[in-house]
C-alpha cells in the first residue's frame, strides 16, 4: 500500500486505506466516488494519532493503564479513564501535524465544521461501535477544531468504549482512531435510513426516519421521528407515521447546537415530502449496491439537496427466518365468540368450515385466491387468524381502498404493530395471493348487482328459514333417540351449520352499507361524527338486545309480587326457589315469564360458540344474580322506557335528515343505505343467535351421547364427549375406535388445562413459546386512552372493570363497563351501563352494535384498558372522538 500522509482529503482515500482512515471515512469516500453528495472534508489518519501518543510518551501510559484495570474497582476505573482522556487532550500536537490540519481546514473555508471519530476497528462484521465515540458539531474556528480532534482520540477511553471492547474481546492496545473533519450541513431535515428493515432481514423494505433540523434531536431521543417505509423494488411508499416534533436542533450564530421550538401547526407536518422520500430511497439503493450489503445511512436535507453523512453495515440483522417466524396471528375477531381454549369437538366440527364456507366466497368475489395458505391456527389452544393473508390482500388493492387501518387499531399496541408490520413487510413474508385487477374491474358490475339484490327482505327470508330449522330441532326429544340417531343428527347439525355459514356474502353485502351511510352522513348531513351512530340506535328486533330488556322486564315482574321479590332476593339457589314459586299464584305467573325468557334467550352464554360452555338455561343461578342486581336498581332507571325514547329520537332524526336532503337522488340513496345499515346490524346479530341455537341443540345431543357412553363405561365422564373430534364420534359409538379412548381424552384434557393457565396476547408475532412469553408492560400512569369510537355520546361516571361475563360482579346504574371484549353473554351488563370501554373490538363487533342499539357511548381498541382503569375510578368516555380519560 502506498504510504499516505497524516491528513488526507476525503476524495483521495482509496479502499486500501481503511486501516488508517477507518470504516467511516472510507464509506464517505466511496459514496463520493459513486457521485453522491457528501459534505467536503478531510481525514486525520490513525498514524497521526499514533504519532501524538509517541510524541507525548502516552503509549506506555496506556499499556500500564490497561494492566492496572485488572485489580481496579469500578469507581477507580472511571477515575483512571478520565485522567487518561484529559492527558491525551492536553498533550501538545506536533507542529507539522498542526500545520497540515490548518491547511486543510482553511481549504474547506466552512463557517462551521463537524468533527467525527472514525475508529479503525469500527463496525466490524457482527459488531457495531455506533455511538461509542464522540462527535462535535458547530465547530467555528481552528483552535476549537484541533481541540475536538484530540477529544475524539480521547473518546477511545470512555467508560462505554472500554467496556464494549472488554465484553467483546477486543485488544485495547490494538485499537486506533482516525478523525473526520467536514463542512457542517445546517440541515432543514435529517435522519437515518435502513436499506433493509432490520426486523425482517435482508429482504426487508427501506426504512427512513426523519426530523426537522439537525439529527441531534433524533439521536438524543428528544423527538420521535417521522417514519416512512418504502418498497425496496417499486419504491412505493407503503407506510408513513408522522409524529409531533415539538423541537428541532439548529446552530446559533456561535455554532452552538441549540433546541428551538417548532410551532404547533408545523410540528405535525411531515419532515419529508413524498418526492424526497422516493429520491432518498433510490439513492440508498445505489449505496447498498456499492457496499454489497444492507446499510445504515445518515443523511441530511439542505436547500432541497440530499447529503450523505455516513453509511455502515447493519449489524445483527437476521439472515434467515423460518415460515413460523414470519407469521402474524390475531385473535380478533375470533375472541368475541371463542375467547377461551377450544375443545377438540368444537375445532373439528365448525372451524374446518371457516375457510370453505365463510372466507373463501369473499376471496372469490374479489378475484383473489389464497391458495393453500392457512387462515387460522390453534395457539395455546385458542383460535388465531393468520394476519399475513389479509396483509397480502390489502397489498394487492390500490392504496388498500383508502382504508386507514391504523385508525381502527386505536391505542391497542399489538394491533398498531400488526398493521405497521403488515404494511411494511417484505413481499417474501406475505403469501402469494393471486389477484387479477382486470378480472375484478370486469366483475364490478356483477358485484354491484349482487349488492342490490341482497335486500333486507332476503335477509328476513334467511332468518325465517334458519329459525324454522331450529324450531324443528327443538321439538326433538333427545332422550327418546337411539345412539345411532343421535350420531346421525350430530352430523346433520354440522351440515346445517356449514350451510348457515354460507350466507357470508349476504352478511358482507348488508354490512357494507354501514361505511357508505357514515360517508353520506359526514358529507351531506353533518360534520358531527355522532350522526351515524344515532341513526343506528333503537332499531329493535335484535335478539340479544331484546334479551337484556326482557331480563329487566323479568326483574320488574318479580318486584311487582312481594312474595316473589322476597324469594328472589333471598340467598337461596334457584333449585330451592323454583319449587316454592310453583306453590303460589304469583310465583306461577313469574315462572311462566321466567320459562318464556329461557325459551327465547336461554341459548346464550359467555363464549357461546364453544359447545363445552353451559347455556343460561343450564345455569339459572347466574341469571338469578343478575335479577337480584336489577331489582335493587329498579328505582334508578328504566331501560325499557329509555329504549322506547331512543326509538322515537332515532325516528325524529331520520325525518330531520330527509328534510335536509332536498335533492331527491341524495334522499333516495340515504334511505337505501340507512335501511340496509339498520337491517344489516339486525341480521348480523340475529343470524348469530340462530347459529348459537343450533350449537345449543348440538350440545344437548352431545351431552345425552356423553351420558349414555358413560353409562356404558366407554367414557369416564359425561363431558368427555367434548374432547373427541366430530369424526371420532361414530367409531366410538360403534365400538370401532382405533385408539385408546380414555388415554386420548386424558391427554387432551391435560393439554386443555395447561393452555387454560396461559394468557397469550391478542396479537402474536412469529412462533409463540409460552415458557418464554413475557407480557408487555402497561403504563398504568396514563390518563388518556385513545381508541376507536363506535357509539356516540359523552359520559362521565365510575368505572366497573369486569374481566369475565360469568363473574359475580354487577354493573350498577350509571357505571361504565370496562371489559376486555364482549359477546351476547355480556348483554345484561349493557342494560345498566352508562357507557362501554373495551380493550378489543371493531365497528361491527357485537359490543359496538349493542351499544349503538342501547344508545350508550362506546370506545373500543383501547389496548390495556382493563389493566390501566380501576373499578371505582371516575372516567369520561367520549364516543364521538374515541377517547377515554381517567379523571380521578
């Protein structure tokens, strides 16, 4: 290698000079050579550092210092290192070196310079020295520049640099230091760029983080940067998150870096425009091609020109990730109906139809083919949907149809990260969903025609047909059936359930009217976001909503008869109360109403899609507890009357909206989408209720089957039947099972019990390992939770946190229900609740629909609300803006 001087201009550095200029200086030279804008500068080589040490007899001092450390305490080490740094800084610079530095400094003719360390051991494969050594910005004169150069040399001996070398086995005496002096770019914006997202490996997309002013604000953590993710091949902007940047770092007239406040309006503006994002990503690709590996790049924007300040390899980037590691799993929306561990009978009977009958028709309608990619899986015994498939679907359609999925995530950190990851994931991580845009465009007229044909009248016909089947099943006396008949009927019920699920396209069509109604309300009627929700209140004919009101009516009936009231409020269980009621006239009248309630609503329960769970009709003591709570609060509210008022208010609002729409075409569109939205909500809840009735009938048959098989000693317990798969029922009944029935059931029960003790997160990234899972910490000091507004109104009241719908706690009149999620089993709590807050949910989830129907404010997707909010705290729920505030 040709010997180079002690000081060398950046443009003169060659690849062979890395050992004397360091990786940082060489990277700047290489970027200059490929035509990129790099601020002019020069490098003081490591030979100058060595000369400085030898000239001032510091080599032996360093050697003895390293030896001395072996016996020194931590406090002593800090003092020794501090003394060594001061000695290096105070030592005189050789005259010839000083002259060379001065000549190059004068040549730069810069108002201010940046002085940066370039250690010769920096950024070796598998190691990163980023942030280990010092940098000085805003240097305005030669003397300060020379002082900064010596401080960079001395930074080899900071506590953090020494400890890093010690930990990673580097020879302290072998490391050296070069220093870079460059003209300082007084940036309008600056930041860092990764040519491959470190989370995803070399195939990851380009990630840009930026802030206003100098990068010091970003590096120091004083501001949260804007974040942009660009597709590495197409340079399409996949994701942007603009933060509030309240300060920026700038230079004052003396060259000192200072913090400067940014006006509110400007602070929320993006620090990079789209054209610059794309150009920056394109130039970054050029850098990656030059260096041959994913790069971590520092850049600055000044007077609309992009400058590059550093490029180094991304260390610690995963090279190969398995299929399991690349998947994202979400419990939403399964958690609403199956929040717990799923039994084998349930999984085998219903969930196999999820793909074929429920989701695949929707894929086909939009000309998508998911191939063999799994839609769901069991994780810790619970149902999780594969989010990667939906990420691939939204990647196919232009701009995801304009949907801001992050808005739906609310404050739920897991869902926020899921949305961000899916939008920024490399193509390799997403399944190859075959989508034909041309076929879809050609199919649009057919889709529109289908939407028009899926009228509310058709929905009523579907419900009537299913209801008739349920009536037929309910007339069966299971105890009179043979084992073979029960087995055959179980298979028939399975078929009926699959056929019922095939109505997904109708459900999709009617629910599609809701966002259209919201758009119509916002654009034509009112900027008030509550308009849509108020038009969906008090619709009536919604089974689970009626269940709550009927339960209140049952409490009113009990209260009207003093003897009945006394019995209900006693501490006795239902098995003791019922015989006593049957012996008095008022009791008989009450029992008639009770039995009518159970006949109509007794199929509901918490997690009601799971066959294993007892229904309300099987757990009368649970309903009894709710009745007792209602009776004690009858004088405080009247939900039935309130609901009647709500119906009138909604009808008045409908008329007001029609009067505002003087354009006949707009009025016709409003009427059409209003009716479809209202009936769509009703259909969604009622069709699910009919599904649960079928499930309840099937449960009765399985219990009878389990009882008889237990009597024959085929099973040990009646409920062992729920731990068989549906296809195993017939061989077990016929005595032809080719497995040890008792052992298989014992093993499955043990697995069920183990999984029941695990509480996996709502969103899982990669493979879930229970033993290694550490629940994410929740900031319990936050006072405001942002979520998704799903039912309008603003209410302040005491919180009532309930984690399970079958708990002993009750919601008192005026209290605000705070729950992890809700299903029809939670409906009785809505009757007395003033508002609802949920950790998880969506606009079309059960809790949202029921809250709108009851006219109570609701906010969902607040993340850890049940962990942050405490029962008894005063909170405010803003169902217009989607905000929950903890006031006391």
